[in-house]
C-alpha cells in the first residue's frame, strides 16, 4: 500500500474506493473496463464503488454514445469532502447530546429494568406526577419530598404551580430543596407553594429527585421536551429519603458571585419591608481594605438607592479601616436621611460582613468574587443580633 492510498483510506475511503479514485486521476474520462484494469478492483462491484465515490463528490460521469464515462473530481474536492464530513460529524454529535441523558439513565437503571418506566413530553410529565400523587394516602405521614429542583421553562413551571395546588387540596405536604438558580421561578414563589416547606441550596443538581412513598421520579433539567424516569423500588426510595433528610437538615450552605450576594441582600430588604427583621449590617465594607473596589461601590450604590426608595431604615456598622474612605465618599455610598452609620473601634476589625434575616445569618466575604455563607439556625442568628446591638452601642460615629 502506498502512502497516498493509506492517507485516502484514513480519511474514510475504502481500499477499493482509493484505488478507483487514483486510477481515474491517471486515466481521465474512462469507462468501467479501463478502470477495472488500472485499479485492480472487482469488476462485479465496480458500479457500487463508483456510486459511493459519486455520493462523496469525488467522481462524476457523462454519457457519450450511450455509455457512461467516469471522471475523478479535482483533488481539491477531497478537502471539501473532509469539510462536509466534519460538518456531518458535528451534527451527529449534537444529535447524540440530545439523547445522551436518556442513554445514560438507561444504563444506570438497567439493573432495575423491570421497575423503571420512561415518560416523555408534557403528557408524560402529567401522568407521572398525578399517578404518583395517588400513592399518598396518609396526610400526617405521607409527604412528597424533592431534592434539587432546577430552573425550569415557563410551561413546566405552570404545570408545577397547578400540581402544587392540586396536591395541597388533597392535604399532602411537600418538602422541597430548590437550586438557588430557581429562586425566581414561578414554581418557587411562596404564593404558588401551598402546604409546602421550601429551602434553597447553592448546589447545582442536574435532576430533581421526587419521592412518593416507594416511588422515585427522576426529572433531569430538560432543554427540550421533558424526560422522566419513574422507579418503583423501596430500597431506592429509602436511599433517596435518607439523602433528602441529610441535605434538608444541613444548616450551612455556601454560594459565590455578585448575583448570590444580591439575592441575600434583597432577602434582607424584603423581610425588613415586612417588619420581620431590621436592615442591620455588621462589619460593613466596600471590598478591599486598600481602597474601594469599584464593583462593590457600584453594587451598594444601587442597593442603597433601592432601600431608600422603599423607605427601609438601616444601621451600617462599618469596619474602622474604611472610615476615611466611607466619610469621603458617603454621598455616593448611602443616603444619610434613612441610614445611621457607625464604625467599629480600632483593633476590632472583622473580616466578614454580616447580615441577618429572620432565622438566617449571612456571612459575606468581599473578595474579587464575593462568598456568602448562609447559616440557617435561629440561636446563632439571635446571637449575632445581640452582638450587633452591643457593638453598635460601642461604635463610634
């Protein structure tokens, strides 16, 4: 085999196709008899070989005196053939990605083949959930548990709003852990969650795990139509139930990014507007101790503008290390009309900015990317409120 033949075979031609193409390059326009003689390919398969080369765009033909004469396309056409092939591979890869979740789930669930069913589309979604709801029969003991509800599209959101209403009418409680990214979804709004206990987690889960007694519904985050796997297996349901309880009872979660910080502060403001808590900040700062971090300046300017617009008073206990910077830029940073400002005493610097809201404490670390640690514990939150009260009285103006 010559190097040329090897390269042609490497790009996808068969051994016979490579021989015929090279023979045609040497022969020019030719009938099948001459091609057979020059290439050494099988005469009985010649037309089949030529047809495949024609489909690849590497051979064409003309009819002269009733006989087909075949010609090799210019060698530059090989590059075009490779581009077409690459495009087709990309399309195939995209198609595979669409069905990949289904294929992976089928593999994982193979050992429970007799116990698992797959549902597709909105009709399948409705069937899976309403049939599972029928399994609950004891209003005091039978709860619907959900781990990791991701952000959903509008149609799916509307379905779960309706399903939540119907579930609540039957008297069954839902305890659900939503992904933080789904907080603004229609399905996650308090008014759409009757008879429900809800918490949010910064973890990103690829699928929601719904537990109805001994049944589990796995609902991946769908980009197109819904795809659900329903498993009837007590062992699996119990395993997920244990996982839910561990996750549900976790008091501390961690989130990162300006969006996460924004959600925390708006939670504090919303609760303050309802009279459930007060807008107090312990150890306030604006980024780096070496000076103002512009992203935090811009961020908190917008926050305090919105807070002032809502008429929410604030007590801001700043770190002493930023006193000069805050006093110099106070007009840009906060509205003195509805915000009291004091500073921690020198030597009592605190590296974390603390917000409290109802029974939660939010510890924020303002680095290049803010980190927010949420502690869901009433005793801890009350202790931080007492600490703020003491330090506020001792703080200097």
